[in-house]
C-alpha cells in the first residue's frame, strides 16, 4: 500500500512554461522539471511554492527531474498523476476492498472504454475506474479541475457495465490527507457532476480515500465522505 520515491530533493517553483514542464529552483540552480500531471494545478503551482522532485541519472531523459509533490500552505499534496492507480492497485491486491479475489487485471478493455481494473472474485466480476484528486478548497476536495469528456464517458460506460451484470466502482484517490469530504466539481464541469449523480442512482458505487503524503512516500489512508 506504500508508494516509495527515491532520490527526492526539495526546491521552489518558478514557472510552468507549458503543461509538461516547470522551472524549479533546486539548490540555487534553475532546473527544467517534468510535470507528471497535465491538469491545470494553478492553485498548487504558485510563485515560490515549496516542491519536491525526483532526480534521475539517465541520458535517455529530456529532464533530470520529475515534479512529485507541492506544499499548499501546510498541506503536502502529491501531484503525480500515475500515483493513484499504483497505490490503489496495491490497496486492491492487499484484499482491502474485495475478499476472495481470484485475479486482478489492470487496464481492462470493455466496449469502448479501458477501465483501470477488472477484478474477479469467487462470486463477482467487477470494474473499477480510479481518479486522482489534487484540487482542494477549504478542506473540500473536488474533481475534475478541468472539463473531462473522457471522465464522463468512463462513468457512462460503468453504468452500462452495471446494467450488463458487472459490479462497477469509481474510486477517487485524494492525493493529500485531512480533508472534510469529496464532491464533484459542478462549477467546472456540470456534465461530469450529473453523470456521477446518475451513476449512483444506477448502482455504480463511489469510493473515496485520502492518502498519507510525505516527500518520498504515498499511502492510501482513510475513507472520505462523498457528497454527490
């Protein structure tokens, strides 16, 4: 259930020329850093924000660093968009959600979608879609931080899977801890919020967990209240 990052080093955010890279001051030198999150993250990547980056010794890479996490006030938030799937996969494999698991298949195709996990237990077949959450306002966490037609498509396909006899789950992994509750970001994408509300009415289960975050680890922690 732990995700561990090696070779973590602190720095201060300078700028984000495009969604893939940022300029970070690391030990007095301005470094070009790969941003592992293509979301807007404007509320996180603010002037001189304290960040943590992972260093790589590889000539095959365009940059020597990945941006992993950032402090927003006193709260450390993991920004790695690949991390939620990894920590949730470990959480799932540990039998923390379903019992009698026979096998788990990541990235499983179903009709016109590819869901993050297919789980087969002795009695059920289950699809799970995982979404990472980094947007927080006054202790409330929201998704998405930008309109996501792909997210709406995934929800509607999960509804179809449920109608076809599968169990269906959406798991929101909050990449921080100590939050009040989760709710869809209706102001940013009303269609996503409505799709989520409809999915719950159709029997799709909505899960939400926060994470314990340190500069070099991420771990699923506690269940978070969901208000649809």
